[in-house]
C-alpha cells in the first residue's frame, strides 16, 4: 500500500462524511445550539427545542463530524504510523487499528457531548436573547482563552511533531489501538475548545464545521500553525466580547441560526 493511497483513502472518507453531514443537516438532523434555541434569538420553536435527538443518532452525527473534520489533519500521523509499521513488519491491520483507537477516544467524548447537548436543550429555550448572548459570548471567550493556554500549546506540539509517538512505539494491533487512543487524547486536548463552539452555533452547522476544520488543519499542518492558534484565540475573545455586549449579533445570524 502506497502513501498516496493512504492519503487518498483518508481524504475520501472525510469527503464522504462531509456529504453525509450535509444530507443530515438538510434533513433537519442538526442539534441546534444556544443561539438558535434561546427565546427570541431567531428561530427554534419550543416544540422543536423540546424534541431532543436520540443518543444513537447524536453519536452517529458526532462520529460523522469527527471523520469529516479531523481526518485531513490526522492523515500525516497515520502515514507515519504506516511507514514505521511497514518497516517493522507489523500486521497490515495495525494502521487501521490506530485510526480505530483515535476514533474511539472521540466517540467517548461524543457520549459526554450528548449529555451536554441535552443540558443545552433543557435550559436554552428559557433564556432571553441577552442572556443567551452573554452565555454564547462567554463560551467564545473561554475557547479563545484556551487557545492561548499552555496546555493547548503542549497538545498542539504533540499533534504537529509527535516525538513521543516515535519514542513510545507499541507493536501489534493492540499497541496500535493504544497509540491511536493516546494520539486521540492529545487531539482532544488540542481541539476541544474549538469543538465547544459548535454547541453555540449548532452541531452540523456546515459553515462553522468548515471554519473549525480549516483552523484545526492549519494549526496542525501548516508551518505557521502555532501562530495561527494564537491569532484565532485573540479573534475568539474579541468576537465573544462583541456578542456579550451587543446581543443583536445573534439575530443577524453571524454566529448561529
């Protein structure tokens, strides 16, 4: 199996997940965010807000999102794993197992995300536009502050140049699952602040999914990725402050809808 084929497979899976996400969004299978659910913020009726998506559908949506958004940026690491596995004559199933371990971590995060979503569904419809704007602004400010944090930098350094990945090699399929899980944990540490934004604007909001996926890709792959992370952090803090101070931003559909 060639490197080009691995890249092509991962990108093809990502593209298929984007198509599926678009169809789910068009079919109404989108978990609305704070901005859509809040009273007077633009659009969700109380009846719609009260019908929460079932857990299996939510987890399916979540995994689809992860494949769509994360596979392009994780492709270089998968290729690295495959090259080392091939050199050490590991099982052909090792690299797929690595990807499986990676997705397993994000799926576990999705279980927690489901309960966070249920909490939003129960609380957000009772919020006024001003309160929703303040809450949404606080989420954006928190995500921006995390972008500037030391822990974010540590996780991003691992994702950009995983030295531990090379030094702590685990052989076999079970070892590949473990390595994928560890890398997935670092990826969660790197990206969770950006993913939380989707709870404000709506899961399966294709525009914001694209923005977040592009930021994650640049942070992890581009030479200026670490600088990009800080720039995005400052931008999120500024946008969050603007949302909190000027609630009509929600009605304009700039951060949800």
